C-alpha cells in the first residue's frame, strides 16, 4: 500500500463528505479511492469511516487520524516547498472562488500582470455569487463580501467596498430625481431589488447621513441575485441601483449613469479572503493572495473623484 496516497485519499474523503466528490477532486476512479481507504483501515486495524448511501462520517478513531494526517501532509508540503524551486518560482494549481463582479471586473482583466510574474501557476477560478463549501468543494480560498457567519473558517479582512446610488439619465427624465431615500419606497420611484440566493428575501437598502439612517426595501418591479444582472437592470432604466464605486465610476464619467442622493452614503461592505481551517497556505497560494489583496485594495479606491474613499 502507498501509505501517503492512502492518507491523502482519506483526508479528501473526510473533507468532501463523499467518495465520489473525493475521487473527482483527486482525479482518481471512485473504486481506487474506496480500495485505498479499505486497505488503510485494514493496515491500521480500526474503522475510520461510517458509510451510508449518501454520506460518510468519521469514527472517533477516524477523527483522531484525520487531525494527525492533515498536520503531517501540511508539514510534508512545506518541507518539499523549502527544498525545491517552489519558494522561488511558485508553481501548480490553485482553486479560487470569487463573487461574479470581483472576478469579471477586477481579477480577470489584471491576470496578465499576475502571469507575467508567476507563469507556472494554474488558477481554477470559480466566478459566481453562489455560496460554495470550501472544504467539500476543495477550494483553496474565496473572496467574500459582507459579514461572515461561519466562525470555523479563517478570514482576513482586506478591503471595504463603498457604494453610491445611481440612475440613468433616461430614468431620471421619466421619474424625476429623488431628494430623500424614503421616496424610493413608493411610486413614481423604484429601485432594482437584490435578493439573497440563500434566503430568497429582497435585501434592504441602507442610507446614512451623519447620525441619521434610513433602511428601506425599495419599490421595485424587478429583483435579481447577480451583480451583473443588477447593473444591467439599472442601465435598462428599470430603477435606481446602489453600485460599488469601482463599477459606477467609469459609467458616471461616460454619462451612462448619474449619481443621486449625494449627501447619503450607502452601507459599506467589508471584503474578506477566507481559507478552510487546517489548510496549509502554500507558496503558490500565498503569492496569489498577496497579489489579489493589493489589487482589490487599489481597485476599491477607484472612485476617488466620486468621494468614495475609505478615509
């Protein structure tokens, strides 16, 4: 038995929750993974996993073995990295997941600069607003906006997105320019709604002016759950939208959008890079995270002329 391969397979099964997902992430047949685990259990003379038709769970011995195995594999990866060129020239595959607008508007346009420095890193970039399971989906890290609820994950706050309220000139011609956020809750004004993919509820829009705060679910004829669709709905004159400064700035400069309610600040959103617990931060992942932290911090300040700084 290749004990190292068996150990890696076992760790992946525990993290993925099923033999099928573990086999897919390892690039091995499911039968091979099953055989590795069975051989490992025979070698250790103990049962590591309880198997059902839908999911596997760890036994007490399996939990103890998983904890030690992840530590050993992490130490091994770090040792190998220190003994070869990976520290000088990081190489290999990393799996990243980011919100749609961050991937399309920030990361992808600047990836040629990243590859000019690190040509041997292969990135698998998930770009969507859906919530992924870092452990079972075998994701190295994700970029997330908003306060985090899963306290088991390791998070690093990297930026803050500032938002402004905008509408197209055509919308303002048809409906007029609002003077106060409360006008957005009733006709003739309307907002483009944004609903949570998790709860299905339309999220409220929050406005602040000094100590005064207004929270409303705007009058809307359309609600979406994707940032690009939200922007496109605003550009189609379907309502006012609250956009990040980096999205709004070029459209305001070109005349496609007009900023309204300038005395009112929309609620800022913190941005985090998030890692699974017990996941070793390899050199290839470290250089990507350092690059993306600097990039997002710089791009988030892209609306300086719109008074969207975090200062």
